[in-house]
């Protein structure tokens, strides 16, 4: 690692001030991506601002028909929380298959969506449920938050504080995981919401995306056989040593049907 200044603020306001005072600083959430990046000398921040000491960024609560989860809440906490299991069991299921035990005990919701790894699981839930990302400055619709490969709508110095997930009528998440990293080679979040059916795909492309044709078919018949005749275009999908774009396109349909089968 390179030398850097280390700060552990006690409030969001303090973190915002530190970012303003140190323009080349970087935020540390769970550190599951950031720490390896530092160790490999791929990043050279002047300062590291550790959000781990900010109590207001943690916690899970119900607000009417919305489930609000603090940005520094760990994956393992989401997976085990009774309120999550009661309101959105699919979200608890998703959190429970992120990485391994060590990752789930350190990684955070806010860190995951802010990093926007194309194979991350949480973007599927944010878009699939039509969630709202809350920052220290504003509220951002989930459909507008993820903008590209490792890119989001966050502005310079903006901090994610929580995510508000509306309770769906029914939902499920399924993924085909890489056996080594357990990242999603393809993950599909299917939800029937008050505003309609939503199908979000992660792992298959450079960024999470929706499948309008699947959504339309499922709007009239919310069952796996409704998408039997549909196929996914492989153009623009990820291709690497693990899977070709064509294989990922095939997996999207397979995984979507498995998610729907969970709902029954």
C-alpha cells in the first residue's frame, strides 16, 4: 500500500467535511473491493475516510410499506434480520448468497451499490424492487442510480446513507454463481410490485438491466411458462474466461425461470 491519512468520523456531517477538506480522499465502507485495490497499489488516495464508526448509517427498519436499510448494514445482518425476512424474504435470500461468510460479515449494502461491480447481487434487488437510494443530498430512483460499468449517478463527495425498498406483492432472486468467487455469472431478481412486474438482471452485462419483454409477458401470467418462448439477445453481454455472451444470454432465461419457480 501507499501511505495515506486515516480518518474515522462519527457522523455523516463529519465525513462530508473530511471529503471537502481532502479532495483526493476515498471512502471505506466494508472494504471488500477497496482494500484489495489498495494492496495491489491500484489506488493512491491521499486519505481514507472510514465510515465504520457512523452509527446513523447502520440499521434496518420498516417505514410503512417500505424497508429502509442503512448503507453500512452488513450483508449478513440483512440475511438474518427478522424484519427483512417478514417484509421482503427475497432480499434476505439474496444477501445470504453474497460471497462467503467472511464477505457477508464485512461487506455492506452501501459499499456494494456504490462500487457497482457488474457481478454484484444488490443492484439486482435495487432495480428489481424499484428501490430508492438515499444520500446525504437527495433521493435517487434505483432505475437511475446504476449508469455503467463501475459507474453510478453519485456526484463527487456524495455519500449513500440508506436504501428504501418498497414491499413487493411477490419476489424472488436466483443466481448462477461462479464456483470460486461466488459472484453472479448471471443473477435475476423478479418482482411483482404495486406498479407492475419488474425483472432485473445482474452479472450478465456491464451493468444491471431490466428485461421489458419478460416483464410484459409476466404481467399477464406471472409464471415460468410465460417466458418459455422468449430469448435474450447476447449483444453487449459480458464474455470472459468463465462464460461467453451467448452462454450468459441462455442463463438469463434459465435463472429467471428458477426465480419464478421459487415464488410458485
